[in-house]
C-alpha cells in the first residue's frame, strides 16, 4: 500500500534534496523498506534508483552515514533468496570493483 501511495517517489526525491540530513533519512527509509521485502519491492527500489545512480552514489559518496545506509540497502536487496534474480540486473564485475574501492575508505 505504501508503494501505491507514492512513498517510493517521495523517498527517491529526498536523495537529491539539498538538506543533507533529509537525503540521509531518505536512504535510511529505502534501506528499511527493502529489509525482508518482496522481490517486487526490491525491483521497484532498484528501478526507481536506477543501477547507474547506485554506482554513482557508491563511487562519489563522501558521507559515511549515507554510505552505510546505501550499503545496507544493497545488502537487503541481495538477500540470499533473491540474489539469483537481482544480480543479473547489475554488472557483477563493476559492483565488486566499486565495493572494493568503497571499503578502502571505511
């Protein structure tokens, strides 16, 4: 019901908001929305964020709180039961390369 009410669009808009705390809270909410969610919700989150934007956020993020929420979101999305369906949407080599780069800074 939340998704049909437009909450996903609102949370995605928060990510680009000039208020940095609101941006972090938007990512926090997306992370929580994806926790133990259905495959459909995970796919909606990925399609809303876009894979290119996910990579861009991972590569350019300088805020540790935001980055931790983003990495937690990805962890939730790649839950064991959905990995085989979700992973082909991403370029696994690029995802691992970006992940290794990110973890150098944490």
